[in-house]
């Protein structure tokens, strides 16, 4: 009861926009435990107003710089911006080159911007869940736009981006076909393509490649009537940043006008329930290290039982 | 019963080493379904003799070329080699440059080598499960060494590598700190480090960086008495390939002599049961698209129920 009351006071302070309370709530949420869950349930009920934008691209694509520019542009339009950075190489996480970090610091001194770096996996579960919990906190605390910055590789990252209303995929010229191929999976989930470093002479090829890919996808039958745009940008001269902000806002307006926002929100809910279920299962399995599962695991190791059969058994014994 | 009989005949033929039967069994397994599961249970009981070696590294690290050289070296020692390639950019998957592909083709004409590319996610579940099922098939079919080649990013890939007896992480000079940081998670699970392209002048720095990292890890307290070696190699002049083969074989000998093989096999079994459980859950959740979960998902989308609470509910209703 005491924990619940403390959580209530903290959540109330955070929802009223108090910066210190938001920071403390985010730390509590990342630590996990029953009190965190109580807080998260309160937060979740109050969230849902923010435009959640996923920004993804491989390291070196310039997505952090673009995220900072987007944040500044939205601030100039009077909107409050939350940033959740998942990429360990992001300057938001303190992991990158000095010049970038200085620019981020300028941004972080603006009280209308809240930057949170997801350095560690939360105790309650995996990276994607901890990240989306942080997004809920910033959403409920009144940030109009919440930017999730994530490196565009791996299932966790794809899960995060799938939980955004609008997904911006950042590509850069000259990164090499190998690296581009790794992120092939993420290209398909783009609502908007941004091409960075368009002051470079080889940017035209990257833009043409993306447009070619989109034309093929459209010919194969698009599931939405939204036409995925390719926006050229340049951090060097600020080109395209205003257009990118406008495009991102247009995408939300499209979702709302077309009614596709309902479909998207159902998808996000499904995605989040599934991710949570997987995390619960993983936690229980790990907690069971000395329990009933150990015998079954020993049988699997001895090749007496197939992992699939053991897994069915494990799931079947989960009662609430 | 008919399906079970057909599966039995196919498995028997594959276990006796018939190449066509192995290929057909691998396709069946990838397709999934109840017949695949019957076959997999038979296969699993007969597997367990092969040395399973994970070879991982980012695109451009030269791991495919190294995998081919390793395979040739083990063949020269009279051992039968299976290769399961998960990387979509791997030449084993037909996705890379011509020179590499020709070298792979030479290898694939050797009846003592079986190459399988995991192009798609299996119907029974995720990539890591389908990959490990394929490893079981090659193991049971009598290949002495099964090499899993996987790109070193993402949770799926880490899961695959965690299921190997010996994990070789391939690093290349000059790939850039950003990319190296992405694979930071995988560096920790290396049993052996291979540095490729050691004919390059900047290879010394990569070797020194790895050794420095290992020294720090040792100072922090190693969990095994195995001293992780750093093996310099060069595809250009064949340097280090024999040493790498020897080191990989030494690692298995160490596991067996120290008794750590038991611990490793328990870990692998745990890992596989958990991965299977997650896949079962994911499949059931997806199958339920029009079922009982939809109401709960709608409540989550409407922010009446937290995803975590919905997930607990979903797991609690799983009975076998």
C-alpha cells in the first residue's frame, strides 16, 4: 500500500510535467518490480495523446543528427518533444563524437525537450518493452511528439519501430550494399524515407534506389493509400529538415483522416501485448533456474525430450 | 499415421547420409507443421555427436570467406562439414560477390560438405529455431562439424550463437567504431576471436584492441578457465586458417576435459526451450487473430488495460 501511494504521488507529479519527477519515474520504470508496474498502469491510462515517431537507420546514417534537427524544428513550432534513444552509439546516449554531443547538450538545456537514453535492458523485460514504457511516460507527461531513435538492425529494434505511429527510415549515401542489406527488413516498415548527407554527390543514387524499391512495392500492391515519400536532407546546410517535419506531421494527419489510425493502434496494442508476453515468459523461465524446469532442461540436454515438447510443457503450466 | 510413416522413412534415409534425403528433410523442417515436428523429434534424439561451431561477424568482416577456408581445412583433415548460413548477405545464400560465390561452389561440389542457407523464417517459428533445427538434421546425418554462419547483430543471431559449442567472432580492421559498437554484445560471447584481413597494415590495432578488451574482461573475473585466444588470419595468403581450425578443435577438447561441456549443454538446452516457448506463444497469438485475444487487444488499444496485464492474461489461458 505504501509503495502504491508513493508511486501515485510520483506519477501525479510526472503527469503534471515536473522534470525531476519524470526523470525519477523513468528510472523507477527501468528498475522494474511491482511498484513500477503500478506506476506504469497509471501512466498508460493517461498516455495516448503524443505523436510517436520512430527514427531508425544503421550507425553512420546520420540519424542522431537528423533527430536533433527534427527536435529543434518541432520546438520552433512550439511543440514539446521527448526523445528516447535506444542506439548505444547515439550521441544521445553519450556514446559518440564530441561535436555531436555539444549539439545534443544545447538541445537538452531546453526545458521543452526531454532526452532519455535507454542504456540498459529493464529488469521487467527486454529492451523493446522498457523503451515503450519510457515512451508512455513522456507521452503521459505531456510531450506532444515522442521521437524514438533506434539502430535499424535486430528484432528488438524492429519491435520498437512497429510501435510508432510514424516510422522514418534514414539512409545515407556510400554506406555500402552489405550494410544496406542488413537493414532490408526495416526498409519495408518505413512510412517516410529520409536520405541524409544529400550534399554528397552520390546521394542521387541512394534516392533513386529507394524510389525504385518503393515503385516495385507499389506495383506489388500497397496495403495503405499513403504514398511513402523520400525526403532528401543535409545536416551540413539544414536542407530538407522543415520538409521532413511537415511530412511526419502529414503522415499523422493522413492516418487520422483515413481512419487508418485505428488499425495502427490495434497493431501497436497487439505488438505490445506479444512483446510483454514474451518477456514474462523469459523472466519466469529464468526465475525457475532451480525449479521444475531444470529436470526438463536436463532431459532436453540428454536428448530424451525435444526443446519444442519441453516448451509446450512449460507454457502449459503457466497459471496466473 | 501415413504422415508419421513418411516422416520416418525420410528421416531414416537422411540419417544414413543420403544427400537428397537430407535436402528434402531440411525443406520439410523449414515448412513446419505436425509432420515436421515428428521428424524433428526423431532427428533430435539421434543428434548430439557433431561439434557445433558458430561463426559470426558484421557484414564486411570476411566471415564467409573464413567459413569456406575453415570448411576446406577440416575437409583436408578428413572430417565431414555441414554449413548453415543465416546471413542474407552471405555468399552461401547466393547474395554476394561473384568471386566468393565461385569459391563456395567449389566447396559445394564436395560430397563431404553440405551447405544450407536459411533464407526464410520457418513456419514453426523464428529464425533461430529453424536454424537450430537445420543444425540438428546435419548433426544427426553424420556431419562431424556443423558451422553456423550468422551476421553478428540482433537478438535472433545472438540466440543462434548461444546454441553453439564454440563461438568464433570475426573482426576486420578498418570497419569503423560505430559498426564495432553494434556488435559489442556479441564480443562477450566469443570463445575464439579471429581477425580477418591481417595482410592489412591496420590489422595490428584491431588485434591490440581485442586483446585489451579481453585483458579487462579477465581482470573483471572470467567465468571459465578457457583463455580466449585472438587468431590473426588472412584470406589473401591463407595465413592463420590452420591455427584457427586447431584452436576451434582445442576449445572442444577443453570443454570435454574440464567438464564444462555439461554446463554448456545445459545452457544450450535452456536457450532452445526458451526460444521454442517464445515461438509457440507468438504463433498462438497470431493464430488467435479473430479469437479471444482481440477483445483484450481492443481494450489495450483503448488504454483501458495495460499491455503487461493483457499479456499475463493471455499466458494464463494457455493450456495444453
